[in-house]
C-alpha cells in the first residue's frame, strides 16, 4: 500500500470520483488568452506581408528567363520572343545558395539567340584587358563598339583568332566554363519540362488523388464493420504488394543483363537531370530489390514477434470502430483539415514566389582608370549613364550590375519577410493539425463518457467539439503549435548549416551539428506526442495548455505499461494501412504513365513520367494519413479516457465503469492485471447509491 501511494505521489494524484462528471465539460472559459492574441496579431501581419509581396513581386520571373533589365526572354508577343536564351555574365555565381531563395542568379543577364561564354574570361582574368563588348550582346551595360579587345589584339564579336583560341583553351579552361553554363541551362530546361509535364497531366494527378481519397474512405468504412478481417487483409496485401515490387524489380534487373550500357555503376553515371536514365541501369533495380527486401523482412519479423500484441491492438481497433460508428461524421472531418491545409500551403507558396521575385537589379559605378573617381560604388542607371554627369566626371567608369535586391526599406528587410513567411507557414499548418486533433478528441470523449450509448451521446458531437475548440481554446491550440513550430524552424536552420558545412574539414563541428539534429528530432517527436495528449485533456476538461500537458503526462506515467504495449503497435497497424493505399495507387499510376499497361492509349506524352507518379504517391500518403489519423486519434482518446475511468470508478454498482466489457477485457489482458480502482478519499465510499443513480440520469 505504501509503495502504491509513493507511485501515485511521484506522478501526481489520481482523479477522484465526481458524480457530476459526464464527459467533456460544457461550462468552461477561454484558455491561454495571451497566446490567442499573439496568434491573431501574427495572422494579421501575415496577411500584410502577403499583400506587400503581391504588390512588389512578379511571378513571370519564375516562368520566363529574366534579364538584368527585367525583360522576359522568349515571352510570346514581345520583341524578345525570338531570344529564349539567357546569357550569364558570371556563370559561376549561379552556384550560390541564394538562388534557391531569390529565384535569381546574382550576375548580369541578357537575352540572346544563343549562349555565349566569354563572360568568364572578362570577370576572372582582367589582366587580358577586355576593353570592348558588342552592344548587340550587352545592351544593358551601355558599352559601345562592335569588337572585343583582348590584350593588344582586337577581334570582331564573331570569335577570337585561332592562336588566341589556343591560348584561352589552355590557360583559362574555357571548356570548364562551357560545362558550367551547360549545367545551368540544363537545370532551367529540366524545370521548364517538369512545369510542362504538370500542365499536361494535372487532371490525371487529380484523378489519382481522388482515387486515393475514395480508397482510403472505403478502407475506413470497412474497418468500421469488419475491423479484424480488414486489418489482417491489410497486413497480407502489404506483404504481397512489396513482394510484387521485388519480383518486378528482379525481372527488370534480369532483362537488362545484356543491354548495352546497362552494367555501368551509378558512381560512373553521376548525376543526370533526366531521372529516367537511371531506370536503364541494372544497379538501380538492384538497389530497389535490396531496399524492398529489407522492408519486407522487417515487416514479417515484426508480425512474428508482435503477434500477441497485434491481436490486442486489433481488438482495440475494433472498439475504436464502434466509437466511429456512433460518430460517423468524424470520417469526413479530414476533408475539412485538407481544405484548411491546402489554403495554408497555397498562401505560403504564392507569398514565397512573390517575395522571391520582388528583387530588382542594382547597378553601381565601377572605375577602372588610374584616376580616382568619387562616384565609385554609387548607384547608377545603365540606360542613361553614357550621358550622365557621373560619366563626364569619370570618363573611364562604367555602370555595371552589382547585385539583386534593392535599396528601399522593403528590399533591405526582404530576408526577414521570407523568414516570417516560413515561420507562419509552420505555425498555421500546426494549428490546423492541432484543431483537428482537439475536435476529434472532444467528439470521441463524448462517446466514451456517455453512460447509456448511444442515447447519452450529444447531437452532432464533431461540430460541438469544433465549436468549443474555436471558441474557448484557440489560445491553447496556438500555444502548442507555436512550441512545435519553433522546434521545426530550428531543425530547418540546422539542415541549412549542415548543407553549408558539407565541404568543411572541421570534424568537431560536424559531430556537434549531428548531435543537435538528433536531439531536436527527438524533441520534436516528444512535443508532438505531448501536444496530442494535451489536446485530448483540454478537450475533456477545458484547462490551459500547460495544465493539460501536465495532467496527460502524469496520467500516462501512471499507466506506462499499457502505453508501451499498445501505443506503437496500433500505430504500426495503421501505418500498414497507409502503405497499402499508397502501394495500390502508386502501382496503378506507374503502369498508366509509363505506358506499361496494355490497351491504355489515353496517357499524356510527358518528358518525365515520374513527375506525376511521384506527386500522386506523396499526395496519396498524405490523404491516407489524414483518414487513418481519425482511427489513431480515436484509439488515443479512448485510451486516456479508459485510464481516467479506472481512477474515477471501481466497477461497483455505485461507481460503475463507463468502459465497455470488451475494452476492459482488452486492456486488462494487455497488462495481465485485474481492474482495481485507484486509491481515493474515504469520503467517496460514503456516497449513497441513490445519488449515484441520480447522477447517471
């Protein structure tokens, strides 16, 4: 008895019996008001950032190659329609990571009929004294003449003489410059081809996602009526689908045995823009075989060693199916979550594009003469620089491209606006997810704490729970999602630092960064687990985030054995269901877009057929995750309510359990201990039986 009291004292006091408690408390107040106000202010600021970005940005910079003068190369209906190529003055600056953020290469760019490569020589070898560049190639620089002067030798713009060419090839590495330029051009062409593939296949992608939605909904509905059978069917089908993948990859591996060029290694092949090239290499299919075989082996071993716990988890899923059967509207709530997340993602994407395309080319005065020029590094305009006073004061100066950005307050703080956009994206996305968790938790808690099911279940439990969450607990949802968002942003920054330090030789810095990444990954998983259970407790009792998180954590610690037995096993079974949906839709899309399916001639002609396949696979997993998360949330809510029920009641006639006999047998078998009531105050035993009956009514 002393040991039991110490156990409860260490992890908080157990719940006492309350004859007036009948599930989620209706008489509650607003929680975490300060965080609610901060969230509303942040949303208002987010809208202001979006409006500002839309007024400054131009998304055509993403679609068309853009010159330094803001001209769109190859745009139909413009004078540059026949100049689709972009000439980079310093091609190596395109390798700067800032390109990923700004969608611009920080060097002067002009539209051209074909690609030129002299710029590398001009920038990196000024000792050659290139003094003239044709106006036809560089109209933005304001330079005169139709010839190029290298050292003491002058040639026309159609090339350099043979002797000079030989010197340039040997001393300057023009071939490397041509290769770097080709990589940039190929990258842009690949992006354009991917964009074209999306325009050609977007309706088929939508159809594939609709199929994934219908398939997920069918599985969820069948789980409601045939939970045990459907779980075993999912397990068997997952094993069969992965097995088919191994067989298919093996056939392709054998088929390429005598194919020319199929035996080269991935290391020899290197990185290729066209990913379909890898499918003609035997080593690629061998890698697929190994990966699928490992996944198949792991799943089979888990099924063997966890067979007893899997039976218990299946029984718990059956109980969750009964709860969902009484709250059928919960099956369609993920559609609402998908809609909100789609709005958040679309707003973030559009704002990011407009912010990234709002930079302007900035030109500065560069003086190459021996005489000092007090206008050096001053902002200038290349259109009228030849006739400007600065040119008259410094005849040997030039107005050249300096950087992309701008000198207004908006451009100076553009990087902070980008960061704010990313941070608010995480915060809003986590808020939407948290809203769904609390809404479903409140609905399933209403089911559990209904003594006479289904008569005592309130009408429209999902809508009632959603209303309570938005009316009283917006601050709590914002608080929990804020903590999670901060951790996720830190992880993004750590990934960025890891990318920057890939070429570093400091082993200690790499080790420290690896440790930090691991720690924050674990912290994110723990916060997600804690938030999830805190939202359940908040949905039931209406307390603030910190109190709900503490109560949930202590309740789980007082039932740690049951948590260890059931939590991850149930998640594993639901994960197999997600894999099955993704596998079926993925295989169907592969046969359709790759042209493997016989008799199907409606597939679009694509540059890369893996683009719609990959999009459908990722989208299908997100859709399946949304639907199966209803079951996961139901199981977690029932489990916490079960633990509360054990502490509040003892199963006697005066204090009967709210749990069903099936659920009591499931969880008592999982821990192999009798269902005994937790210690409570002696006054609880003196409550008259009549009062108990009245409280149930």
